């Protein structure tokens, strides 16, 4: 991969708009709020440095095009400001003694407009090379820019000695990975296999950054490939392969670990037989809804579904931290259990599970549905009971469908009455 640095003045970048593709398919950064855009303009007008842009040069039949590998939100913010799409904030301090608060681009004093026009963007141009190989390298580079994973990290782990290394390698060869929409460049399959094994060892989402994975390899150098964890990992991947038998565009890198965590949970605690297809169909529909929501949010920041925008944030920053993975998994589980409310626990004596409670709370809009003492009061997440609509003692199942949100008062009085 060949790269060269090139400065571009803002007017040039604006004139080049029809030759720049800000959203090649590996790009999924979060939509920017107006505040973020305004902050960037303020930075530029005060002549402070901003991070480099990365563009990939592509030769198309109709001429040279650039795909934005990193910096698409900044680029859009610049274009939009230049076209008078939004003003500077009303509380902006003067720049070089000129009042600029609340002004749009075309209203700026000439001296300030000149600063904008003379500001130079540092662009790293990635030169076109052999298509496929470069595609993977550009994707990798993008991932690295996003979560700081070094390219060599998995390669180094593959050189470590021990049965954990062997088990990760074996897992990376599971047929499920053939259904994924990414290549095994730089040992991507090994990397994700290691992350899922770490999740299984931890009993749920864990930090799976390079340092965490290195530690797992070291501490499990005598890992038993016929033991309980290994068997479970194989069962989960068998489940996922049955769910996604064919190559599936929605199976991008960061999705595999969330799906793994959900399938692992289903196998552990629920009657999961027959849930392969529902999980896959639901997931694909969800991803489509999310993609169209992103388009809406791109057009107008007020139009996107707030919960989906938050989910998007969790898929675009520090995607290998426990917080991000847990957030994504809970978000998906709550929607999945809401979509399939009759999924039963293997051991119903346990009461409603965390993910069932999440789905019930969301479905009932946080309001008491029992409403015998109250008239449907809104309760906080920490302050409610999941109530069996048909009592457990009368054969009522512990499912989302047979569960409802009850405030503490109503639930206690129901208990007293029966
Ligand atoms: Zn109530």
C-alpha cells in the first residue's frame, strides 16, 4: 500500500465534491451533531490543527475518484458550512477582533472568510494498487484508526506457544467464518475467535483488547481443548452456522462478537432449539432498519431514532471494550426478546432473566401495567418488578409474553390479595 501526503485548500475540497465518495461500505462512523460540526469550524477559523484525512484513490472508468477512509464527518461538516448549511454558534468569541457569532459562511467578514479559504487540510492519499489485497489493507487501516488494534498483534499471538493458541486457530477454521462478510486478512478470523473465547471464559462480554487477549493466551497456555468451555464455544459456532448457512452481508467484524454473546446466552439458559432462523431473520431485518435510520440521521440529525444512534456510537468507538460490547449485546437482546416474546427459559424457577426484563421494560414503556394501586405510573429501571400475568403456580410461563411491568406498590398488593 503506497501513501503520500498532500495538502488541500478548503475551496479545492469543496470543488472536488463530485469526485469524493464519503461513504464506502466499510465506513460506519456516527453521525455528527450540529455542535460537533460547529466546533470543527471554530477550530479551522482559529487556525488550529485538525487530524489528517485518509482518502483512497480509485481509478474509475469516468476518471479518478477518492473514497474517504477516515474523516467523512469532518468533510461533510466543511462542505455543509461552505454551502451555508448552518451558522457558527451564537456564543462564539470574536476571531481576530471580528464578531462572527451566529454567522453563516457567506456572512463572514472578508478577513475571516479568507482564513477559511486558506486553511489547508492534510490528506493522506492511499494509492490504487491491486484491488483485492488493497481492499483488505484499507479496511484494516480503518479498523486500526477506530480502535487502535495493531496489525501485528494477532500475528504475534499466533506465534505464542500453548493449547490456547491451538484452540483459537481451530476455532478460526469453523465453517461459520465462511458465512462472514470479511476476509481472513491479517488473521481477522483468529482475532475474532480469540475474542469470542474470551467472552465465553468470562461468562459474558469482556474487555477484548489486544492486551487482554495476550493475557488470555498466557494464562490459558494449558487450556483443555476437550473441556467445558471448548465444547460450549463449538456449540455456539455450530448454532451460528445453522443460523447463517450462507455468506451474509450483515456479518461484519464487530457484529460477530455480539451475535456470539447472544447465542451463547440462548444455549445456556433458554429452550433454543428452532431459534436459529428466527435469530438470523430478526438480525438481518434489524441491520436493514439500522441502515435506513442512518440515512435519515445523515439527512437531518433530528430524524434518526435516538436509541439507534446510541447503538451506532457503540459500534464505532472502542468496539473492543466490555462497556461497548455489553451495551450492544443488551440493546440487541432487548429487541430480540421483544420480537420473540415466547422464548422460554430452560429452568423457569429462576424468575425473569436480565434480558427478559430489558425486553419487558422496553415493551411496556417503563409504565406499570398492573395498575391496581396506581394508574400506570412510570418507574425507573431499578424500581419495578417483573410480574407473571398468569401466575407461575397456575402454569404461567416465564416468558416476555407472560411478563408485565409492575410498580412495587401494585405488585405487593397483588401478592397480598392472592
Ligand atoms: Zn402500579
